[in-house]
C-alpha cells in the first residue's frame, strides 16, 4: 500500500471572474480539485464533477461550508477561506485551529498572496488568487501527497 499517491489542484479567490484555461487543464490530471472561497458561484463547471470540494469565503453569500477537514492518504487536511482566522494579520489563529483539528496540512486563501510555509510540523499553503493577485501573477497550487509527504508547487498563470 505504501505507494499510494493523490494530487490536489487548489485555487482560491476567483471572485466569479472567468478562469484561465491552464486551470482547467491542470484540473484534468488532479485527483481532487479544491476551492478555498470567494467566487464559489462562478464555478458551475467544476461543481458538476465529483472530485470538486469548496468552502465559502467572506464574499460568497450562499449556503456552503466555511471549512472542511479531509483525510487524504493519511494526511489530515484543513480547508478554509481564512477570513474567520484573520489571516491578513498573521497565521496564529489559523495555527491554533489546525492544531486543535489535528491537521498537518492547512489550505487557505483570502490574502490573494501565495504562501507555503511550515510551522511546528504543520504545512500552510495559500495558492494565491486565480483572478486578482495582490502582487505578481495569478496562481494556483498543485499538491502531491505521497507516503504522507506533501509536495507543493505554486503555479503562476501568465
């Protein structure tokens, strides 16, 4: 069983704008497509697929989960938009929430800045914004989980 591997396409903050073709291409090869909020209404194409999961952000005014906890290949993955943990200030509240939930991978958005850092054994990944980056280019994250190891690539869309 040791060679199980799963891939995750993670994106956020589309704000109902049209998505780049590169994102749809990348989604085809991913086991999971995860959206981290702000633009959930504009994702009809993805919503129809059974490997798509989304949490809502502070700009999504619909009934949807604000956070999710998944177990992917033995890794506890905590998904949220991040606004409820004030991630524009720091990651402290998010870190404590992750610890409380036993998560070793945290996926969040909201800041429109990509980030990949590890604190106290917990990996924090923000894919940036797929539509409105605060700095630089639009981006998403492509994550591979294999043997409980997390490999991440932040992919810029030009």
